[in-house]
């Protein structure tokens, strides 16, 4: 069984709240690298007319400068669900990835849609509760309940790291 850490939409146009979770995300990236787990970056590009954020070929659409880059596995999507990136879906299939750890920028939109669709495709999904944020942080508890209702596991980074120590 292959695993991946998926970082969803940590880009320059991500809500400034991401600064509160960037350390957790970067530590999760270190954990993945140390455990030979695929590290995948999902970038959103907004193709809508009149879009103000995540416009293709802008600084806002680039991965955030304080995000650790540990692989060349960077996939671009134009909709909320990361699986709408055919390259990402192919990467999962080609690498026989069945377990995904999710962190990211908007818990109420892209993270939500990605988790829902990964579960629908029968993947094991674990959301790092302290590695997600949103435009409206007060909605995060509601989103965590939603993820659980769809069959996602919810753990903190510390729980993940302590589980890891128990298996070595």
C-alpha cells in the first residue's frame, strides 16, 4: 500500500490564515520525506472570467514561498476537487496510492471536495486537523465533522508523529 501527503492550495493567494498552519504543514512534509511517503502539491488556477485570486501565470497562483518543496509532484487543478487534475489522478493510479494524508488552504471548498471525492473513490483519507485552514476559520470544526461523516480519519500532527514512533 502506497501513501501520499497531499498539500492542497497553499499558494500566495491562499487566505492569510495559512500562516497559522504552515509550520504544521512543513513538519508533515518532513514526516513524509523521512518515511518515504510521496509528497504531492496541488495548485489551484481560477479560469473564471473576472477572477481575482489564483489567476494563471500570476504570483498569486504560485506555491507559497514559505512552503517546503520536497518533490516535483506539483499538479494544477481548475475546480475544487484535486482529482479533476488528470495528472494527479494518474499519479495516484500509477503509484498505487491508497492512503492519503490531507492538509491545505480552504477546508470549506477545495479540501472538502478533494476529501469527499477521494473517499468516493474508496481511498483511505486522513485529514490533519491542525494542517487545514479556511477563509472563515470558525467553519473548521463543522468541516472536521463533515470529513468524519464521509469516512475520513481526523488526527493532529502530534498524533501522527506519535503513531509513527509506535511503529518503529
